[in-house]
C-alpha cells in the first residue's frame, strides 16, 4: 500500500506527464476512477505554467508568436516544474532552455533576449536600496581609489550577447516597433537596474560588463579596471564610474584590507 508521500509524488509526476496513468485513488462523485476529470486538471496546470512564462517573457512571445511560444513553453513546463509555490521566480532557466531548444535554432539571438527579460524580472522584484550619489563617492581619498570595493545595487543585473539582443528586445516590448536588424552588426551588453520605482535598462560600452561583474565579485576598482582593459584597450575608468553613479549602481563602499588586516 502506498504511503502519503508516494501518492503525492505519483500525483505530481502524473500532472506533467500525459503518458502516466491516472493516480490510483482518484475518483469522481460516483466513486469510480475519473481519468477525464484528471486530464482536465492536468491541462489546466500546464496551461497556467505557460501563461506565467508568457507574462514573464513578453518579448520572446511576440517574436515567435503565440503558437510557437506555447509549444516551447509547454516543453519547458513539463521538463522543469515549479520548485516553489512563489510563481514570481518561475522560468529562471527558460533562457538556457531556449538556447538548447532545436526548433528555435533559426533565431540564435532569442535566448539572449530571454536573458534580458529574466534580468528585468529579477531587477523588478529585487530588494530596495538607496544608491550612492556622486557626493558620497567624493568622500573617498583619491589615493585610496585603487583599493576601493564598491557594493552594487541589489537589483543590478548585466547581460551580454554577441547579437544586437538589446535592440531586438526594445523593438518587441510594449510600445516597440519591430524592424529589420543586422545580426552581424555586433553584440550588445546591457545593465538592468531598479534604482527607485522603475526598472531602467542601459546599453553598456565595451569593457563595462567585465568591470561591473568584477566589482560584483568583491574585487577592488583596480582589479575591475584591469578586467575591463582586457576586454578593450579603450576602457575609460572615469567615464565608466560617472555613468554607473548616474545609473544608481552603487550602494556602499569599503577599502580592501592589506595582508595585515589594515584598511
């Protein structure tokens, strides 16, 4: 005889796998097994997951159309059921899924567009924090600048693409107008952040993504600048810091400690 945990597992597996039999013990008002009722419930569950993905990835939905999106999202939902009752986080792995989804191979930029949408969603639901102003950072001694660690805003996300994914995303969100895009025009990196009430998306210059990610790893400004210069010899540290301050990217700073533990 199955225990409660086994019955619950069978029920959950059957919900997302139409090839599995109706779980034992499920009966209708007449006391008889009711596979048709369970099939309706199963379809509603999958349809609900697809709708959640549609809401979280509107540009992807617009690019591929409703029929293709529902088919792709259906495959994802079956392979990746929710791991939490909080559906705001559902679909985290959708960009990676799209990247390996063979029918979407004709749109090589699609996974990167989905990555921007995922970053936007995460930024929207991230914790609030008060960004540092330029005056806050003027308090740093110029001699200490190389050893400064800058804490990033909790909503800040960075995406990178070898395609003009940011341009394509902008064309396919509300108010956007799709147009021809040269996929050979070069890649685009983006910074997604919610410094106050609204999520803002900025295009990043070359080297900036490496700079921001190095700061996010807890490294000092000098290490982040070196990482950026490895990406491009034209990296401008002063202009980069000014742009990130204006975007509200920083919420705190500290000095890297030396080997003796002194700041």
